[in-house]
């Protein structure tokens, strides 16, 4: 059986530095055998790759791009949880994902966008990465991010 670290390497991914909080909270909190992450934005090297609403049309973030941002948000959540417990291989699985998509009112593809996060977690944790989930459309997210993801992990 391969470890989460080995799966990340096989995917060509490295855990990023944990993004510093943009307000009064911590990136992840351990409680018993669970790790709860704060909402993670799709930061890449400390910056958002895009801002704005998800939808179809000029000036909007495409659903395909938002899917990739959800994937990045999940990677950032793994990094935050791993930092809280002393390493990614201490994380044993995923219980719950909550995904938020800043979208125009007529956009109804939030589940497809948040699949970016869900699919990455399954790739990294295998069957233990399968989880319960909510995908919610919202009018705006912090820093005008198109996507935000929270994850509850299990820990050894």
C-alpha cells in the first residue's frame, strides 16, 4: 500500500507552504483523531491565480478553471492538516469536504467544480479519501477568490 506522500510524488505534486491566515484563525485544528482545516483558497506561491465569479461569459472564471482551483485548494488543505499533525503520512483519510464556489446566480455547476477537490483527495488517500460533501454557491468569497474548500481529515 502506498502512502499519501508516495501518491503525491506519483502525481508530481509537492505540498505547498501553508498560507498564513488572512484573519483571526488558524489554518488547521486537531481534535482527537480529527483535523479540521479552515477554508483554504487556491493560493499558488502566496497569490490567487484568479479572482471573480464562476460562470459562462466574458470576464467570468470558467468552470474548468474553477475545478483546477478547487484541486489546488484541496492541496492547500492537505498541507495545512499535515503541518498541524507533523506530516502528511499521519493523515489517514477524509471524512467531509465543504466547497464554496463564488458564482453568478444562473451557474448551477458547483458540484462539478468541487469535484476538483474531491478527486484530488481520492487520488492522494485512495478509498480512505472518499468523503461526504457539500458544494455551495455563494455571491462572494474572501479576497474575491472563486473557490474555497474546507476538509475534515482523520489522523493516526
